[in-house]
DNA sequence: ATCATTATGATCGATTTCGATTGATTTTGA
DNA sequence: TCAAAATCAATCGAAATCGATCATAATGAT
């Protein structure tokens, strides 16, 4: 075997792998191999060790970070095109965040993509009730204000009267909201009334309400009503959304973006 | 043996090794050999000694600094004596939590151990401002209420006026508090005034205040005053705490437990 | 001077790490 | 659904590294 002149020490290499996984949220075996100049066998062995240590989670094709289990879905069901769209939507949303602005981040996977992008911004203030978003921003990034409240495990968000106590004290320039469903007739709906209430309070206290929802949410109606369309300023969705949605909403004065 | 003109003395050489490891985070045996102009056998013997002294951690191919190892989770560090004590303290604290009670969990590593133990209890309500504790209880466990507020990265807790807004709305049976320092003269102190204020509000709204602090915190005084001893009902520490502490505090009506 | 002690270097078999190969498994795309 | 492609786990051999042992040199005590 012809080893390199200065090969990295095994633990050092594994640290690098861990960081790469963490920064990207996900890393492919092949990419790691090229990056670290070792064989795939070594990468796999390292990933095995890192998984035992609880540092990363292995998936077919590579590994995902433990910090944000968000990306599991990206790997777990490749059929879910929505992940790619969600990423695009988040990237578009990022362009709306101005210098030194304050933004609210709702729960949900799309806003979680946005959270990751916002990590680079240290000039802004992020208000959120999502534990996942909180975790994403825990190490570094913008100023973070968290709404308290009762923890709802299923959505990993804070809800209930205690969270609105905090929300009523603040005002954000832009609120990036997720949703379970949106349709022209019933407006925005979600599963839990408590959550719907929180979303409503946020919307009322935000300069602009920006709805992030991929086209799979179109024409879906859920149990709890959040608000009507007149509360929404901008909808960011994707090309696959039915034409008449775009048309009708724009007629109603809502900006619709299709990145 | 043909020694060099000015060979470094052994302890001096080991110091140099230690510095090289520390600066680089890692160092290879081969690099150290070239750098210090001695044989690999000598390097290995030095590393063996340095490892015994706890200065570096040996790995195949070289050594890594202890500092880089330290950033790992408090739970990984089995050798850390304070960790063992903290674990014992947390286990003792757990016995104080009654059925269907509500408890507050402060930030800090000791309370984090307690959080892990509380994960098994689904009958209780946990109130906390610690993101780490939140994460620990995110998947399953007791009902969790989180205080909102401004996120303080260094302690990974929520502080400031927004967190007290929530705290004033609730009342807990027992508050498990951590601290940076405690001494007979100055009472309980911590680093940040904002944090101290939160702790004070919690203490006032708790049925019982239980201070969890290993003996390394004894006679330490930090910047911000939290409270005097009359606010504390129970102190859980360890055997290594000076005798006069135990004596004086018990005389003042504070229960001192030494698990 | 002689001897014990310590530090260092050299050698050699044992262990560990790594890469390549092969056959099994999973994913992808028709 | 089936077949091709990608990915994986297992195995083996080569190279690096390691630990143990012994030899040599410097140092200091007797």
C-alpha cells in the first residue's frame, strides 16, 4: 500500500467527516472520498464508527447529521420530490430577508431549510417557536428569540397560551409561515387548533406574512383554520401549483413566487 | 550513543511535543520525530508519559490534544471526576421528584444529567429555560413547558425579560437550580446578570428551591448575585465539600445532602 | 575505576489501518 | 415487475504503526 506523505490521523479525518456532514446536513460517500482522498472502504468504516458514537446517522449513499434529522427524509424517500422544492422555496425566501431585519420562523420542514440558510446571517433577529429551528441556530448565527409555551412533540413546536404571551411582546418585519394545507376557498389550515392560534397571533404581529408551501399542499384542507388569504402578503410555492391558483391569488393582490 | 550538540532535556522535549499537539490539534509521530530530531521510539515513550499525565490523547499514528476532546458531550467524559459527582447528585435529586409534580430545570451540566433521568417520568411537568434540557426531552418523556426569551449561546439558555413573562405565569413544586459558585458569605452567584435575574424569578415562584452544585463550586464567587442562602431549601453537593459548609448551612435550616 | 541507573536508538514480530476485490443487497428506471 | 446500476459488507493482503526487547551511551554514586 502506498500511503500519502501526510495522511490525516484517523480521528482527525473522522472529525472532518463529522463536520462535513454537519455543515451540509448530509454527505455522500463518494463526495467524502474525493474530499478526503481515501477509499470508500475507509469512509464506510469511519461512518460506521461515527454512527456507533452517535455522531452521524448512516443512510444508503452516505450519512446525515444528527443535529437536524430533517434531511433524513431527503434520503429516506427519494420519491419525495417535495424536498428539492422545499429547498428551492427556502432559497427564494432567503432573498426576502433584508439587512438587520427581524423575522419569525414557523415550524415545519420548509422553514427548517430556511433556518439553515439563515445561520449565515448574523445581522438579523430570528423569532421562532420551532425547537428544530432553535437547534439549527444554537451553535452560531443570528440573534435568536424563542417563544416559550407548552411543547407539542408531534410538531416539535411551542404552542398554547404561554407562547402567545411572548409573541404579544414583539413584532417582526417578516413572518415565514408553513402550513399543512392551503386552498382558495378555505384559506390556510393546519392540524392543531393550538398551533393555528399561535400562527394567527404571529400573522397579526408581523409586517409581512410570507407563506412557504410546496405545491403538494395545494387544495389540501386540514382541521384547524389559521387565516384567510387577506392575511398573506407573499406565497412562495413551486411550478407544479395549478395555474388558477396563481392567477386568482395575484388578482387578490398576493404576490406569488415560483422559484 | 551519539547525542546531539544541544539535546533538549527530556521534560523540555515533552513540553514541546505537548505544545505542538495543542497548536495543531493533532500531531503525527513521524512529524514529531523530524521536528525534534529523535527516534520514533523516544517520541512514543514521550507520548506514553504525556498520556499518563493527561496532557494528550494517543491515537494510532500520533496524538490529539485533550482540548479538542473536551468539546465532546459531557456524557462522554467518563473519566472526568466532576462528571461522576454530577451524576450522583442528579440521581439523588431524582428521588425528590414526587408523583405528578411540576419541576423547574435550570441550565448547566448537573441539571442536564437530571434531565436525562427525568426522561423516564411521564407523570410530571418539566419547566425549563435550557435548550440542552429541552433537546434531551424532545423525543419522549414528561410534559415540557419551555420559557421563551432571548437565547444566550454561551449557556444555551433563555434569558431576559421575555423569559420572565412566561415564568410569572406558572408555579412549580420544585426548582432544581445550578450555579457557577456558592459561598457562605456571598450566597449564590453566576456569570451573567440576566441569568441571575431569571434564576431569582424562578426561585420566588417555586415551592422548594434545590441547589445542585458539586464541591468544585464551593467558595467560588462569580460576577452576578443570584440570591442569598435563605432562598435555598436543599443543597445537594458531594462529600468533598468542606465540613464547615455543611455545618453552617444546616445550622441555618438548609438541608444538605451528600450522596 | 566500577557499577547501577537512566535515556535513547535499533530491531522484530504483532497489531492496526487502509485499499482493492468480490459477491450480496439496495436503489433506480424502464 | 424486472434488470441495470449503485451501494454495501466481508474478506484479504500490503503498508504503516506499535510495543517489547535488547544494545549502547551518558551520568552519577560508591
